[in-house]
C-alpha cells in the first residue's frame, strides 16, 4: 500500500533512531529554552566535531568488514607532528602538509599489514594505537605546544561561512562525498560486497586488497585532518590529544546500525547516531551528570550498539508479523 511507505521507513533501524532523536530533542528543549538556539546547536557539534568527522570514514571501514582502533592515536600523532615541526621553525602551512602526510603514511602502514600481510585489522590497529600514541608522546614528551599563528587558531574557533567554523564545513562536505561514494558508486557497492563475504568478492574479480588499502589510507588522512582541527580549536598540542576518542567513534558507528561484522549500514544511520550521542551528552550535562558518568553511559551504549543487528532483525520480524507477512 502506498500509505504504508512512511510507516515502513519508521520500522527500519534508521526510523527508530529518528524517533529516539526526536524524543531527546523534545526532552532537552523542555529542560532549557536555550537548547534550540543556533549557537547552542553549533556548540554541540563543535565540541565533538573531530570525533564525528572520523566517524564518517569509520562507517566505511566497518562496512568493509574491518576496524581501525588507531584513528585517535593518528589524530594525536598528526597534531603533535604539526606542533613539533612548527616549533622547529617550519611555517604553519608546511607543518599542516607534513602532519597530513603523516596520516597518509600511518594509514598506508596499517593497510600493508591488513590488506597484503593478511593480519586481522583488530590486531594491527590495536598495536598501532599504542605505537602511534607512543611516537606522539616522544615528540612532545609532557610539554604543551602553543603560540600558533592567529590564522591557524581561527580555523578551529572563528566562523568561516555564516555561523559555521571550518570544521563544520569540512564535516558537511565529507558527509556529502562519502554518502555519494557509499550509496551511489560502484566503489561503495564493492565495499558492501567485501564486507558481506570477502572470499566471494575475490572470486568475483573484485580487487579486495586495493579497496581495503584505499579505505585505511583515507582513514589515516581524515584522522590526521581531525587532529589538526583539534589543535586549532584548543590552540595547543599535547601528546594525549584524542585519548579514548576511538571508543566514542566506534560507538556512534555501531549505534547507527553498521554491523560489526561488516556488509550492512548507512551514512544516514551514522548521522542519526551522531545527533543522538551529541544530544544525549548535552542532556546529561544539563542534568549535571559528571564526565565519568557520561563515559559510563556511553560504555553501556557501546554494548547495546553491538546488539543492533539482533535488535533490528527482531524488530523487522515483529513488523512483518504485525502486517501479516511471512518469510
């Protein structure tokens, strides 16, 4: 029936996330009249913008049947590399180029061991999480590097277009690009194919190694970009930049309906999950819930998000039963 289309969409996982998001927004809006202001909404994004930027590329990584636990460490390494080379006398412009190159190198290094050596991405990126973080701490030790050029600090703090800072413009641009890549291109279809069954994809002639390498290099580059944006936003660089970010990023992606086993998920689901997590944090802050309790709540959310495929399948079976469908 034509009239059932909207209801059918609400019966999907994305539809459920949409309803949860609406409920959270209503609760937060009732808590304070300042919640729905433009400045508060931009502030919501800006405080977590680096995480949500990386969550977009992490969506493609997990759909491809892999995981990248090193993203936050690459953020930290790129940011500390920027600060270290800038302090050594290199211009901020070239320091940014070098930091982005470091991200590409880290992504390519991960890709080699995963795509060509055949080592599971969980093992490789867990090891690199430790290694890249160690390199970052070696570069700056316990020092904080500040006194960057004013134009650099403004990249993460000042509005560039209307009320939006550069980081948010990058987020929206990346969102559109990755949506098109994932949902409207042959490359995106191959990502799903590989995530569903790598062996069948290889037998079908798909260049699995090249696609996996591309995804991990892109993950390294975008993580490095996020690290630079973080440095610009806070105006300083330390070796502990981004510690623990990878858990929030993975939580967002899995909550968005991307299966931890690969092969399913959408950018739309990830964006809805981003909005839910940001509004949930804001709501807990309005309720004076401390940072440690917020972290604990997100940990519980991570466990629940791993159960998303089971919950989604059960809900779809129930919906088919209600509609009198079989199979």
